[in-house]
C-alpha cells in the first residue's frame, strides 16, 4: 500500500487554506508507543472531537485611510504649514500664504472658484453645509449661493479676522472628505507657491491596517469579515475588512511571486488605536468554524491504493486502514468522517 505519499501536498494545501488557523478543543499531544511489531506506526495520536476553525493570521501594517495631496489655492510665500503627524479638522488651518490661512472644510468637490451671490453648484452646497455645521446659519442649505449665504460667510470671516467680503474661494478654504492627518509637507517655509502646486500630502485621520493575501485565499478576507488585530504594544483591537482589492499583483518580493490582492481593515473604535505609523501588526481573520467534528493531524492521512484517503487505526497491537472523507483544514489538522470512526481511537502518525 502507498504510505503517506500525499503528506507534503496536503501540508501545502493547509499552508494556503488554513495557515495560522485557530483550533479549539482539538489539539492533543502525540503519544509515543513502543514498536514491537515493525508493522506498527512509530507514533500515534488520538482521534479527537471538538470545534475546528479555518481562521488564519496575516502580517499587516498600521496606517491611515487614504492619501491625497492638498494643492495651493493662492499664490505667494508659504509662511506656515500644519506639522507632520498632526490632525486637521473642519475650520482649522492647513497652511498660510502671505500670512493668510487656508482652512479645511469637508466635502468631496474641490474648491476651484471664488463663490459669490448668484452662483450655483455642488461646491455651493458644500460651503453651506460647512457653514451650517459651524453654526453660521440663516440660509437654506442647497446649491444656490444667496445673499443670506453671503451674510453667513461674512460672519465666518469676521470670526477669523478676515476681510468681510461675503465671497469665499480657494484662497481661504480647501475641501477634503473629513478630518485629515498630515503625512508630509510638499513645500518648505519660504517657498513660493502657486495655485495647483502641492503644499501638503495628507491621509484620512482614521487608523486602518493594510495587508496582502494570495488570490487563492481571498475568500478568507471578504468585505465584512471580522478580525482581531494585535497591535505593536501587544493589545488587541477588533475590526472588520472594509475593502478588498479587485486587481491582483505579484508584489515586490522576488522570492514570492504569488498573485495577491490588497486588503484594508477598519477598526471598530479607531480613535482608541495607538501605535507608530507603518508599524507591523498581526491580523487574525475569523474564518468558518465547524462544531463538534472529528479531526486528526494532516500527516495522519494515507493515500489509498484505489484513490481517496484513509487513516491507520491502531488497536490491540494491530493496524487497519479506514477510508475517510475530508472536511475542513485548520492549523495542521483536518476534519474526517467515515464508517467505524469514534473519538479516542489511536491513529498512526509518522515519527516526524
């Protein structure tokens, strides 16, 4: 009979489909036995019953959500810029040109023109939404810049000791989807800047984790999959997969050209997550769990002469091969089922 010729291949399958998986109530130490009969295996392990999971661990990197450039609105001399690593929220300063601050407002549309009474558009709505959020009200939030909108702009300008013009443009505000974190400066103090030239590179303020996963394992990291992240300080933070890449790439490692996709994890409580940017973390992916199943170590499987798989049952100093059906793999174990199998049976395994 062919003896354990499929062990290496099955171990490779487990490495792909269940590497780092968690197994609950299944692991049991192998039991050595004297080999009086050369037909007996060098070691045995009990057939165990319990919960088996195909959860897996991945190496990830702690970072921030998104990245974009903030371009200059006005022309002039850059005389202040938000510090690297700082978080800028609505109505706070991003940078100053010729002593005049450019402040952050929330919105998806870029600030590409100076708005005045009579103008219409999505950028008008964004300005009005921000004014209302800051408490400067008295107008209807819509896509029309009215005289009442201009009055609110003047009140906002007065609060910042600006000239009360009732108009507002890219020389005074820049839009981003939410609060931003300054990643790096795109210009130095004293530089001459001009509209459209980068001033800052920013990210979202929300902490996230990114990692790559082989395409073959993509089902383990679908959007919505629950995870637990081990942070650099040893603490754990729960979260879920918030995005999964649609395009695979081989990556930069010449030793591993396996096609992989990018995965992003969002935390349940991102403001509580601490750690240096780009720190390594470990992501535990919560996979499927099979309850109350029989399992053995993968290296206990035999390739049967007629095809299929079996295990070697050791009883009363003799052995017999029992054909089995394979189920879930997880952390070097495999779920099995078959006629005559029962918990506690001694199953032959290799010595190594």
